[in-house]
C-alpha cells in the first residue's frame, strides 16, 4: 500500500510538471499573436506598453483562451482572436495587472 501511495504521488508530480511545461509553451507561443493583435486592433495601446499588455492578457487568459490564441499563432489573427483579447482585457484581474505594470 505504501509503494502504491509513493508511486501515485510521483505520477501526479510528473503530470503536474508536464502540464506546467505545456502551459508555459502555450503562453510563450501566444505572445506574438497577442502583441500583433494589440498593435493592429487596439491602436489606443501605446507602442511601449504592448509588452506589458501582452503579459497581462496571457496571464489572465483561461486555458481554453490560451489554446485558441495558440491556434491563432498558427492560423493568423481573426475576429475570434480580437474578441478573446478584448474579453481578457476587460476583466478586473487584467485591469489590475495593467495598472500595476504601467505604474511600475
């Protein structure tokens, strides 16, 4: 029984590490498409703030949204990409992130 418990903990740890690696890869893969979307479709965002805005959008996007943004990185920016970025920007958590990054 103890061996089973130890193996279960090790398996869960490995799964968590794999999930984190996949999540980090998705986040890195979406940076370009989010920055492009902000630059083209959100002209009110100053050029020097594109990177902080990109980081806040990615940090506050759900797993499904990250998947959709990663898909857009392959297929190109479309209306769904713009809507995802717009919806994420509207969240209170994203607004808080933007305030903290732009005031720093």
